[in-house]
C-alpha cells in the first residue's frame, strides 16, 4: 500500500514530515497550513507530491488544510515578534526564580495555543513555579522542554572550524551517531579540540566520509599485522589511504619503508607467545588472505 503525500518542513534544517495534499496541486517552495499533532502549523513544501510506501508514513496521515495566504504570512510575522518578546520575559523570570538553566529559544505554535521554551541545564530542574508565572503572563499553554547541547547548537547556529555555517543549523535534519573510532579510521588527531564541534561533541562531519574510509581500508592489512615485502618480513605500522601505500617496519633492519598494496603479502598478527595467527595463510602458499586482529568490526 502507498500514500500520496507531500513533504513539509516547519523550520530551517528541520525534519521533513509527510502530509496528505488531497486534491490540491502543490509544488516545492509552496507555503502551506497543515494539521499536526500539536495543532495548526505553518510549513513549507520541500518535496513535491509523490507516492511513498506505508512503512515511511507515520499514521494517521494528517491533511494539508490550505495554501498559505497573505493573512497567514502576517500571522507568522506576528508570532515571530511574540517569540522575541517571550524570550526576554523568559530570561527575566528565570533570573527571578534563580534557576540554573540556560534559555536557548522560544517557539509559538501558529494558532497561538502553546508557547514552548527550550532550555539546557546540567540536571533536572524543578520549574513548576516558573511555568505558573509564564502562564499568568501569556495566558496560554506553556511548555518547558530541556534539550541537549547538539540541539542547542542547531537552534543557535554558528560557524564551524571549517569557516562555514554549522551543518546542523543549515541542512542536516537528523543527528547521526558519531564515534571516536571514526576519527581513528581517518587518521585524524585525537585531540578533543580538533575533532569536537562548538557543541563540545564529536563533529558530525566525521560521519560523512566514514563509509568511504571503511570501504577503502578493506584493501589494506591491519596495522600491527605481519607482512612479507620485497625486502623481507616486517610489521605494518601505518597506512595511507590517499596514496594507497603501507608503511612497514622491516624485521631485520628495523627500517621503515613504504610499499603499495600489490607489493606485499599479509601473513597475519603475532600472538602474545610469538606464534603467528596467519599460519593457515602460509600453508596456502602465502596467498593474500587476511586475518582480523580483533580491533576491527565484525
């Protein structure tokens, strides 16, 4: 089963949600008013009408109510002005209550039924009195939502170490899992100041080329494995994916030489007792088979 949908985004670099366009003809960049789980919202069509499988749709599929009118755009501008005012009032109230929290942003639903205050804090905060004060000022539903440092960077924006605007605040819709292993596989410095973003977490861009690096590393023996070179046996101490070379420390002379992948034969790794784990490779006439050293993924 498939659904006829359009993709709508509510904020820059936000997630794309599917909606039922009904009989309306909608194109990319059209502004629309849609029904969401939290009320009526103003969004922008970012993917045109298409048929998508059922598993990609979050049920129940909500409808596009109408194309945005000039009145809707005026209402959106008024909401933005109210959000700015709410932000400053929120800061004052937080200071008054002496709460250890940092207000990051404020968002008001298009229909004005709810105002959401986004904040960061070290731990859990008892903000019940703060909510009561804010509700008394704005006479509407108030929600305080605690977010993480990555979401804070996404909302605040800024410049990365590359000199460009942050990916998360310009185009990156979802945060992918990033690990220190990705930095190791790419031979990057493990200095936290070099591989961390302004949020203090590992940079999202470490993920971008990781799949390419993993695929390229399949051609190379593991660092620490024993190999046979034209100058004799040695141990791999480094690889250069771009030059497609392998640095080998020769067993006899202890000299370090660079070789291409085609020039060496992998023998395996040496165990604690000095025996080679690549004995089966030698038994097969030294064919270019590889034995995992235990540090790579399954």
